[in-house]
C-alpha cells in the first residue's frame, strides 16, 4: 500500500455532523462505490476473496479505513440479502433498460417469485462489527431501489405503457417491491454496526425525472417516506443516492421525504458548487466532483477543484468531498487519490 498522503483516522461522528449540516474539525470524504481493484490495492489482506464472503467485506473495510473514510459500505449485491429475481441481462458496461423483464401482465405477475425480505444473511452486519476499526461504522443499503427494481422487472418501455393502461397492476408491482424494501431497511437500520443508510434508487435522466412527479408521488414516494421513517426511528440518518435531474422534486426530497443527504451530481445537470449554494442549508451535499471531470482532467486539476470545493463549504458545513457518483475502473487512480489528498492537505 503506497499512499501519497497520511489518511484520516476514522471518526464516524464527523460524517454525522455533515449530515446534520454542522461544521467539522477536518474535511470528510464520501464515496458510494469504489471499484474492487482499488479496494484490493489499499487493503492489507484479503486481496482476492470470494465475493460475498466475510473476507470480501473485511477487504472493503480495510481499504476504506486505509484511504481515510469514516465508514465502510456493505455491498448487498455481493451478499445473500434481499434481491428481486430478474430475467437474463447482458453483463456490459451499459445495457438497455428493457432487458430481463419478468412481469409483462397479470399472469406473469402472479407467478413472479417474490423474495422474503427477512431471509438472507443479515448476520453479516453483526459479524463485521468486530472487524471495524475504532471510530468506524458500516453504511447499509439495498440491492437497487423501488423504481430501479420495477424497471428491471417490467422493462422501462413496458412500465411506461403499464402505468397508462393498467395502473392497478402497476401499483401492485410497486407495492410488492416497496413493502419488502421497508422491511429490509427496518432490519438493517436496527444493527448496531450500521451508522447510516443509503436509499439508492436512480430517479432521473439528464433533463428530467425518469417518470413524471405525479407518478413518483403515487407509486414511489409513499414507500420512500416509510423507508426514511424506519431509518430515523433507529436514530440513523438516510442519504439519497440518485442519479439524474431531480430539480423538480428536490423540495419533496427535502421537506416531505426528509432525507438527510443527497448524493450524485453531474456538471451537465447542476454542478456541485451550485447545488451546495442552492440546498446546503436544507440537506447535506455528498460528493459531487463530476465523473467526466474526474476521469479526463489531470491530477492537479482534480486537486485544485477539490480544494476549491472545500474552501467554499468547510466553514459552513454540510458537505462531504467525493466523486459525483462512484469510482469505477476507468477513473485514473492518481486522479482519485488527488481528490482525497486535497482533503488531507486542507488547512494543515
């Protein structure tokens, strides 16, 4: 492990301060997903563990700790937890949102193999507690959100048509997903090792929400309210991870759904600097350095933008530095590390 800086020591209370929109004694860094190559590089052990094994999650914990994060995510798609069966989908860097549909009508809905939200290896959260360094917590989140899973089950085009032609069946599909995700989060948020939860569900395109706000209000938001409520009942904050243009529904996200943080920003929609100026006094702004910028610019340019962001946000609070979405394998490692180094160097 060769880092060009000395990483932060974990202190989950600082992430909680960010989510309460309070100033912190040092910058806080945040990522939803960091690719496995980086995790392998910055873990001391477990370089090639079996996906979903304890050693796999120990690798992620070690890597996130060694890179200076105050938490480690539990990637549910690598574990035996709630997952909605889907049809065959090609494993490509991108794919059609119409692949893999399993529900096309009432008959296929009635034969769909709905999962049991309470089955699965929830003990993983207990088992990982003993491997967390002092000051560190886990972040819990689901294997896709309400809208994502509905799109996967039905297909985007067919879901649009079903919404118009068979609203009753549409509602039953969303109800089937939503009530199971509420149950999932009620279990995960109750775990002592979990310090916060991410509500991960992509809701938008570049120019608008994927479905009109009135459809979101009818089918999606009732269950988001319940999910956030059960997370808050356990004294944990809830972070929304959603890609796309959500400007039209941000007041709902903040004032009605009562999410504590918003993650995923894109310069072509709203640069994170503008998002912070618009919403930081109402919701924490998480991450934000545009993916294209992070992938294409030089390490020095990434460093300078990250430092400028910290100058803008640090004294006021309510901001955690990170990418606009995640760290996939096409982001140069030196650019990713330059972003973190800007936080470590800040006001030293």
